[in-house]
C-alpha cells in the first residue's frame, strides 16, 4: 500500500497449502492497525518448517471492503 488513508487495520495471514487454490485454509496470524507513517511491522512467532505463503488483507474503514496483497512465499527450515 502506498497510503493508509481509508484503512482501518491489516490482517496478516499464512497458509502451507496452495495459495492459488480458493479452498486453501488461510490462518490469521495477527492484526496490526494502520498508522500515519504507513509502516507496519509483524513477526511470525513459532513458525513450522516447510514452504509457507503469506498475504496481507487491508480492511477498509467502512468494514465491508478489503484489499488483498500479493502472495509472498518462502521456505522455513
């Protein structure tokens, strides 16, 4: 996101399943609130080894809309 205007909070999610499968189970790891500086940090604690995919959901202030980020994938050993 280039600006946090109109964003209430971000949900950080992960899955060990196929991230492009609409039936994959995404787990919400945590919620962080938007700041004026538009800098949000989050640390995933107790990660299970394997190939993991992350995404961020920006929930807008109207509570009904959201924006989903691209998917970031990495291998945890």
